[in-house]
C-alpha cells in the first residue's frame, strides 16, 4: 500500500471516529429538541419518538406563561452581560496595575487575589447571604450581581498577556508624554481584544449557569433567573413532569450561551491558546 | 516585564486595583472569615441564641456517618468527572490535533457542551434516564430486560449524575487540551519517530509530560467544578437521593445551612471544603511550576 | 381687587392640598404575605385575597409566593434582622417550635387585645387549634391543615377480585389485601405513602402513643424521643415486612407516590388529605378514601394535623396589625373557609363552616371529602399524644428518621437497630437545642 493510500485511509478512520463523537455528544441535546416539539401524549409514548413533532410553539407558550419566562430571560441576560463586562473592566485595570507598576504590597495584594480562587461561593455562602440581607439587597439585581464582580480568571488571563507585552510599548507612550491611562485606553486595551472576548465568553457562560445563589437570594418571580425557572417547571408533586414543556423552555435557555460561544469562538480559542503557550 | 513603566505615578496603581480589592474584601474575604468564626458556634435559626462550642461542629462532622458518606460520594463523583472527563477529552483533542480537513467544524462541534449549564444538563439527563419512561431506560430495558431505576439504586444514580456532569465539561477540557497539544513542538515528535518510537510511546514519553501544566490546571478546574458548580445538576436530578447516595458535600452544606437552619455546622462544612481545595491548589501550583522546567 | 384675588388663589391651593393629602391618607395599608402555595392552590388563594382587598379598600393584602416551605422560612429568617420581612408568613407545621422560639412574632391570641377587640377562639376545629397552641393559647392562625388518610383505587380492587367498598382498616388487612393483589398479578406493588416520617408520626398518634417526652414537646422542650419502644418497633417491622413482600414500595425522597397512584401503578396510597382534589382530577378511575390503617387492639388516639399556619411578625404598627387581623377575620368567615376547602381539600378551620358543609350535603356528594373530617373529629383531642409532636430541630430529625427507615427497608439494619439509630441521632439534636436555649 502506498504511503498516500495509507494516509487517506487513516484520514477516513479519523473522520469517522470524529463524526461518531460529534453525534454521541450532541445526542442528549438532539433528544431535548425533539421532545420540545412533541405533545404531552407523544412525549410519553412507547417507544419514545425520535422524530420532531409540531408542538414546539405550543409548548413554549405554555412554559412562557407558567414561569413568566420573558422576565426570567431578561434577568439572566441582563446580569450575565453586566457581570461579564464589569468583571472584564476590573480585571483589565488590575492586571495593568500589577504588570506596569511597582508599588508597595504588590506581591501580597496579588496573592490575596489569587487566594480567592479557593473561595467559591459555597465556601462563604451563609455570611454573604447575611450580608445581602444587611444591605437590604435581597431580591435585587445588586445581590445577583455585585458579589460576582471580582474575577481571578480575568486577572490571570490579562496579567499573563501583559507580561508578554514588550516594554518598548509603554516606554514609547511615556516618552510621547502619554499618561498611563491614555496608554491603557489607546494601546493596551485594543491589543487585548482577543483576551477580552475570551473572558467575556467565560464569564457570560459562568453567570448564565448560576443556580444556587439566585435560588437563595431571590424571593419573587420577577427577580428569578431562567435556571430557577426551569426548576420551577419541574417541581410538581401531583403530576409527572411534562417533559415537552420543560424541554421547550430548556432549549430556549440553552441558546444565549451557545450563541455567545459560537460568535466569539475564534477569539475564545485563541485566547486560551495564548494562555497555555508559555 | 514586571517593572515600573510609569514611574512617578504612586497612587494610580492603588486606584486601579481598588475596585477589585474592595469587592474581594467585602464579598469574599470578610464573609469567609465570618464563616470560619460561625463554625465555632451553635446558633439558633433566628440568631437569637448563640453558644461558643469550639471544635464541636467539626468533631461531630468527622464522627458523623452521613458526613463521611458524603465525603466518599463526593470523592467518587469527582474521581469519575476528572478521570473519565480528562481521558476522553484528551483522546478527542488528540484526534482533533491531526491534520485533517474541517478541523474548524469539528472543533466547534465538540466544544459546544461547555455552553450548556449544569442545570440544563441535569434536566436533559434526568429526562433520558427517568425510570421506565425515559428514553435510555426504555432502550436498556428492551434490550436487556434490566430496568434502570435510579430511584432505588444509589450507585446507578451516582453514575448517571456523574456522567451528566462529565458530558457537560467535555467541551471545556477539549479546548484546553487542544491548546496544550498544539504547543508541543513538532520537532520533538518527529525526533522520536526517527528514533523509532511508536506513536503510543511518543505520546507517553513526550506529549504527556509536556502537557502536565495543562493537565494539572484542568484537574484543578474540574475539581472546583465537581465540588461546587454541579449543585444545580444535583438539585434538579436527584436532590441528593436516593437516601443520600448523591449527596455531595456542597449539597449537604446547602441542606444543613438553609433547610435545617444549622449555620454552625454548615460553616464548618464550608471551611473543610475550603481546606481540601487549598491543598489541591497548592499541590497543583507545585506541579505547574516544577514541570515547566521541561517545557521550552 | 388684588387682595381678593390672591386670597381666592390661596384658598384654592389649600383645597387642592387638602384633597391630595386626603388621597394619600386614603391609600390602602399594605399587608405583605409570604406563602408557599403553588399550583392550583395559588389560584384559590389569590382569588380569596382579591375578594378581601375588594371588600376592604382600606387594606391591601399583597401575596408573594416565596418558594417551598423551607425556602419561605429561610427567606423570612434572612429578612428578619433588617426588618424587611412580611407582615404575615406561612410556615410549615414542623417549623412551629422554631417560630415559637424565634422572638420574631406576635402570638395570634394577643392580637385582638392589642387592637381593643375580642374574638371567639372556640369557633375553630379543636384538633387543629390544639396543634398550634401553647398552654391553650393560639400562637399562629391555622390556615392550611390536612391530615393523612388512605386513598384507594376502586377499579383496581374490582380487577383483583376484591370488594371496592371494603378497603383495609387495619395493617393486618393491608397485608392480606396486599397478598391478594400480588397473587392476582394485576400490579407489581400495592401501596406507597407520602413522607414516611410524617406517616410514622401518624401511626403513633392514631394509637395515642407519644413521639417524644414532655408531652410531645408541649409542656416543655423535649429531651428525647420515645418511639423506639416495642410499639415503634412493631411499626417498623410491619413496614419492613410489607416492603420485603413487595406490597409496600418506597421510592425514596424523589419518588412521586401520587403519580404512581394516579397512573394506576399502585392500588393504595397513604397521603395527605390535601392531595385529594389533585388526585380526583388526575385519576381516571374511581377514587375511594378510608381512615388511616390501625393496629388492632391498640389504644385510640387521633391523626395528626399537617400543613401550615400563618404567623404574624412582631413590631408592626397598629394600622398594619389591624390589616392583618381583618384579613384573619376574613379567612375565618364561613363562606371563605368553605371556598378554601372546596378549592384545595384543606380543612375549613371554622366549625361553622364545617356545619354548613354538612348541611348542604357537600360530603354526601363526594364521600371522599368526608373521610378526612370524620377521622379527626372522631378521634381524641384531649391528650398530647393525639395532638401531634412539636420539636425544635424537627426538619433535620425527620431526615434522620427517613434515612434509618431506608436502612431497615434495604435490610442493612434490623428494624430494631434502625429505630434505635434514628433515635440516637435525633436525641442528639434535641440535646443541642436544649443547650442552645439554655435549659
């Protein structure tokens, strides 16, 4: 067998395996989409149907009405965008400070920021919750967003990147008489675009997926998020779960993070690649 | 570069880091310190009574069979998510790293699970594995006659939630492994090939060691994920049941703190989890800085 | 001329001012009410509240669905220190002791006096008010009370060759009928229950057996549970035996026994009376109801009240308190109590309402609704054992109980060991509670 032939065969095998993987990985979501298009009886049929029906809009309307989905959707979108943006800004500023300046306590303060990686919410959930109650922020956007404003991921990402910036860049700016903030806004930030996009994807997805915190910190329907809305669709003692309706809501809830990931995919992958390369 | 590029600006750096630090202190560090403090007390639900009990909360936890069982459950769960998740993703990333047409498409088609929230993953898998009526349960019972009922089989329940959690995380792992693999210089592998080493050996002797920063990073992130972010998944799928077969530490913490209103014990549990995570973090840091000696 | 003009303008302005402040003063006093009523109950509750608001324009009750009972209580506790909580909160019955010890509420029996009114407390159904009373005084307003009874599928009974009008009345009969069902092959399992911990409490109180000392926590905080004796053991053994035979199915905390019953997978269900309306509408077979099964030859007590009650936050101003009290009076009205009962299946708390329902023949229309009533009205009401138990760390203790029951059912522990294990864990929690409250 010629080398070319063997290579071609190898390629086909790889393609085949990859396609099988893609299908297997996607199957649960495919199932969810199909279920969201079925009527209640169809969703409980034996054997379970694998072909889409036509009930999607009905199911969606039902889910929408039951949990006030429009509002929940807005809440999730709003807090995800705001938190992602604020986190990015704060991380950009902080990374700039740690890499372009020398100041007292720098090392210690940076280490403190790093330590917070080990303080995910559940580790401090009750006092943080009491703090929200103390500020009278329970059931408000403040409670949903502000505790998330600090990001170690962002700090690491930008700091790593800024360390690779050749020192001619800020030096030239300084010589030109530019203030540090001017340099930051006009030079540093623009070249950070890829990393900014990558961080946005990460933080948006992270915020969109929040469940435990919104669960305990919101008391009324208007302030809940879409993840909790889905849980509310499931909860029922009397009747079996109406999967068709639940899946309709789930499918819609899946979309925004997917859209964000797909839209910024290039930057996202590049940003991470930059991270991993030393 | 890590030097003073703008000498003379003494205050500016502090102003720049101030917002982050304020958030960190007010919302992370102080609550954490408070949590540690509260772990030494026994308090009434309404906070009207509070007694100092020293280490009793901790001792009770270590002596409690339920807590030990939760530790083991969390360990099993995390081990599955990490071992299965990382191996499978590494394999997939390796495949993606081959020079084939349509890499871009495959890449997207395999990383998108990262965008699925744990809650959504939980809902879908709960539906697929619903006893008797779920798709997978139905297929399995038709093929083998075995009835998959996670409500009466704790090990099965744990397996299913672990599989759901792993599935969701595959996308994330693949991206990082792919990036790490692409950083392995071709020359090394070509040299190995010339030396007559098979691709399997080349992988273990060259690629894998060079991947260790990525691997240890992913290990840490997956651990954080398995410990904390899967709460929604558990709450949707099993609520810790059957019995406490899927009661992860984070779920037990929530139940003790918010349902049983036992803030002292919940705070102690928080601290223990923090302690475990810190150990792993320090460990991971060691590996990351040590192994970097081997990279170029 | 100028003087007159400016005088007139000032007069006009003053009139305007008075009118607008008059408007402000006419704004209704808001009474916030946090509750855990979901599903169809929410609709009934909201229509009752709308009715109240219409009839009482001076007040406005604003309901807020704050999640499950546990979530509602947690949120109430969080809101309490900052005074941002509601005027009224609905708490599940297991939270009664917690609320009594909270220091955050005004006991309901004090309210009429605070407002210069009087109220006839005897108008309520006694077993219900007993549950929420301390030393004979009512601390919270009974609102949604239920108890446990036996539901059964008459069609399945016929199918298995059993008399659909003779449901089991004792545990012995449960076993016999269970055996017959399994032999007929009509179904795989015969019965299931709601939360097993609650069902166990029912089994004790139905036989006038104490759950914990100090009169079930009513004459003082309990120091230990007392159900791990021969009687309790017999209950555990019976249930374990029924489980081993396949008659009793316990699917864990996530199992939905109602769904199984409604879809005809099991023939009998021991569950809250508040499930009645839902079951009747969801089931496509003839639903029968009967009393909670007894152990023959043992004393008679009563079935326990479950559900929730309404608590009034301390420190409200007189206007708000009056609004709260007017709302409570409205809920006590016969027609409203009847509306609540018919829409949800919960007991009407007023005796007057009960009598009206009997008179209008409501119960003869559908026997099922009568069973629940007869059960609590025909039982004892004078002993602590029949009144139900009140414990501080009740929620956590119930979980200890269920986990031990599961071990017994799974064969991991003998019924006796399982019971004792539960008792040990539960007693430790009681000791902690006592220590915390300085006793």
